[in-house]
């Protein structure tokens, strides 16, 4: 990997997530979607990728101090010419929790459709109250909550989903993409860039503007938010047995 490019990327992450004023409160009723870092560039047959991102969500319409920090991570594998499957999750830094799910990506450059379902939500008994204090509309809170006695672990099952329509182009080593992202709490445009570093490593930067979706009550989901994520991705060739 190019150490110069890695240093620039790392410095950018520090500027965005350390020197910016930390979040205040746990409110989470502004338009919101998880970062998925899915690009239009096709995977080579039977290859896979693993990635890790730093994402920041900022309410830009009502309260500039309302911020969420997340660490998305994923593993995706090409299984056919037009289909990729992935396992993915997000670690929340604002409220110490982890969500887990799966993704299906269908299509071929220059257009793809991606759908994600994130049913698992993990937290601790100490932070269990955070689940209720997220101020999500009632129907978006975990459908099931269960405490594991003596462990301090709480698991929640919820019906969170996301979908993306993305399109783009560029060379194999420099890919530009854009599209529309929807989730239970938002709809809005996204755009990003992906560029190769060295030794099968790739850097991605993705941003989106998120609005209240027409299917939500304006009293429950309000305002507009902006999200920005920076990711490092490692590509793996076909495994040999």
C-alpha cells in the first residue's frame, strides 16, 4: 500500500472525527441510513473483499450538535456474474451498540441494485436504556429484547432495511459512482469515489444527503442530515483448495 496515500487518508479521518466537536445527546429522529460502501465496479469472478469504514452523520437542518459516529465493516463475495453476497455490520460509537446483517448486490457495471437487512442489534445492560432513548419512532425500535443473565449482554431483533440504486463509471483503478439510498428513515442521493492504493488495497470516500421519506410521519422524522464515510478495503483472490 502507498504509505503516502494511507497517511493522507488517516489524517483526514482524524480531522473529521477527533477535532470536530463530539456529539451531544442520543436523539436519532433525523433522516438516517447506514453507510454500505457499495460501488459499481464489478468484482472479479469468485473474488471477495473485506472493508472497514469511519462514518459521521450530522443533522444539518435543525441542530448542528446532533451527530452520530459509526464504524461499518463488511465481507462481500462474488458468487456469479451478476450477484454478490455480503455479511455486514456497524459499530455505533455514540451509543455503544453493534448491528449485524446481510446484503445482496445485483447487477453489472454501470448500474447495480443493492439491498441490506440488519436484524441483529447487540448492546450491554448498562447501555440498554440507549435503545429506548434513541428516539426512533415506536415501530422502528427493536421488536424483541432479551437479556442474557449474568453476562450483561442484551440482544434486540429489529426490522431495519436499506436499498441502493447506484450507477457510475471510470477505470478499473479509479471508480466514480452515485445514486439513491433509502432506508426506513430516509431517502436521498449518494456519491462516492473509489481508488486503488497498492497490493489489492483500496480507499473509498462516500457522502450522502438524507431527507425525510414520504412514507414517514413528519412529526417523527424531521429535517435533513449529511453523512460522510471513509473506508479501507482489502480484495482477496479466489481461494485455492
